[in-house]
């Protein structure tokens, strides 16, 4: 009989060796695990009893959250879960979790217990009031035109669109749960159960609150991008953006003070210009504190115009511009900065005087004289056209000029503004005038005709209907020279 490959004795030796190896591996891994566990539990000695209890559980249940917190400055300062999430028995959103009263939502009021100056600055910013969009054309689009009240009597377009940037009013249901139409939500103007406004984690992503992350332009790009406010795309196109992405490793993003011109000089980010310190100005969490124009409404206006009209005392636009210029001078000469602002102002004034102010007067006159409905938006084609002109193209033009993005100033901006104005808005107004005349509203039609003819007769629009002989000759000569030059180059 042939012998087997291994004898019984040899098999026994091999099996015992295998058991020893496995046992050694288990003991080694157990020791490593025990060492890791000891390492993880050691910091808990410096935490409050409540936070240590939270951390010991969430380390297993939510390892990513635990690790993010472990990489944060809060961890280094012995600030744990309980210090941020603790709640009072009378808080609207209080829940009992294990043996503690906590709130899921951490509001600026909570953050302000330690970061009081930052919370104060934020509270007076435009960001803090961003949820005040009800009744605006944007909100009407999301709630009625795009949407339907199909999600617990709310429009999904509003809940998952507008409110995720602007913020929602957090509602607590009778059973203590948070209303799913209002949460989760990290909109910058969120109205919290404790009546505070805002969400710090709109920018400072929980639970790590990385200073490097919040200083990068992508942090602002969560909301500030797209056809109606393309700041992120504009920044990416600008020399500033190009320089940033080419020199990220030189930006010193983790510096505690991060002063432009001292800690870095390769490029500015959104945070540099709107929030961070310079050698002349301190850090601010009011992102509008250095802005001189508000480019958001149909007609651009100085940032303090509405407040002054309401009798409010606010920081004048000239002082705001002075602070922004100090940021610019961290890298540029005063002469260059001053000339840039002259160019920027010229684009805003061109847009206002040639297109937005005349367009607004036309729309108001048509509404007043019954050519379009006054009580419902977007039921007339011309309302869509006007909205597209100022809300998309107009903002692209002026914002492009504000941040050195020529393609947005020109092709996404003023080109689109003029194309919409001349090839859509004016023909639609003429059609409405003809319709009103036919339907017996001659007085209304005549009132609108007078306004339109007056606009087109101004020097800015004169080319549209009536070129002067000199202008025609100049244009013909220029076109001839261009064609000759182009043919020579070919």
C-alpha cells in the first residue's frame, strides 16, 4: 500500500504549529486592539462626564463623526458632544437621549456661548436673514410654478432647493419629532427652534469644523454658483482663482491668524476678501461688511441704500469699500485698486442706466395700465423675459465685473442682457401694446408706447431704430477695415 503524503505524526505536528500561529495572531491583534482602545479612551479623562459618555458610544455607532470630532480643535480643547448639544428642559426641540437632555440642532446661539463675537457679527449679516425669501419671485417659482404642495403641504422644489441654501424655519411636530419638510437643513439663514437665525455649519461643516476647508472657495460654492449668482464660476475663471488652484500648497490654509500679505500672498479666496484679516482690518463674520454694491435686485444699488431709506443707521458704503480696498492693497498698488473700482462702477452704471432701470419702468407701466396682470407672477411671457434679463444675465454681468471675470461680464452678462432686451423684451412689449389696442385698452397701450418710444430714443438705444449718418459711416468703415485685416491674416 502506498504511503500517504503526510503521516499521522507529521499531520499532528503541522496542526499544532498552525494552532500556535493562529493563537499568536489572535493574542497580538487583541493586544493591538486593547492598546488602540486605551489610546482612544485616554482623552476621555479630560472631557466632561457627559461628553465622555457620548464619545464612548458614538465611537462605535458613528465612527466617521467620532473621527471628524477627533480631528477638530474642539477635541483639542476638550469640547465634546454634550457641550454643543446640551439642552434645557424647556427648549422646544429638547429630547431625552440616554440619561441626557439634548438638542439635535446646534444653533448660532449655542455656538455663541463660546464664539460670542463671531455670533454677534453673523447676526447682523445678510446671511442671517437669508430665509426671508417668501414672496420673492424666486420663492414663487419654487413653491407654485415649479412645484406643488405634494410633500406634507409643502413644495419639494422649495424644501430641497431654495431652503437648503436660504434656510427653513425648523418646526417641531406635536410628537416631538422634527418636521421632515424643515429638517435636515443647513441653510445659512435657518430659523432655529430657539429663535436664533442661521446655521454655522452651513460653512463650518460639522463635526470637524476645518479652518482649511472653510477658507477654500468650494465652501462658498455650495450656494454661490449657478446662472443667477455664479460667484464660484466667476472666481474660478478669474486670475485670482487660477492663481489659487495653481498655488494651493503655498496658501498656508491652516495658519491660525491667516493675514493676507503676511501668512500668504499667492492668491485671495472668497474668505480673504469678505471675511479674513488684513494688516488693516480684523476678521469679520458679516460677509457684507466690505461690499459697496448690492447686485442682487433688478436694479443694482449701493449696499446701504435700503437701510438709509428705512431710517436705519448702518456702515456707509464708502467705508465698506475702503475696507475692501485694504484687502486689495495686500497684493496690489493703490492706483490699480482705484482704477479697478472705476471700471467696476462703470459696468454697474451701464447695466442700470441702459437696461435695468428702463426695463423696470416698462414692466411697472404695463402692470399699472393693465397690459399684464398685477396679482400673479410668471403668467405673462414678458415676465419670464424680464426675470431672465435681470436675475440671470444682469447679475452675471455685474458680478463678473466685480471679480475680474471678463467672460461673465461680456458673453454670459452684457451680451445676454442686450440680446434679451432687444430681441425678446421689446418685441413682446410691442405685441402687448398691439393686443391692448385691439382689445379696447387704447389708453393703456398709448401710455406704454410713450414710455417705450422714450427709452428707445435715448442715446444709449438710438442705434436700434435710427442710426445717424455719422454713426453709419463710422460703423461701415470699421467693418471694412476688419474684413480687410482678417483676409490678410488668412
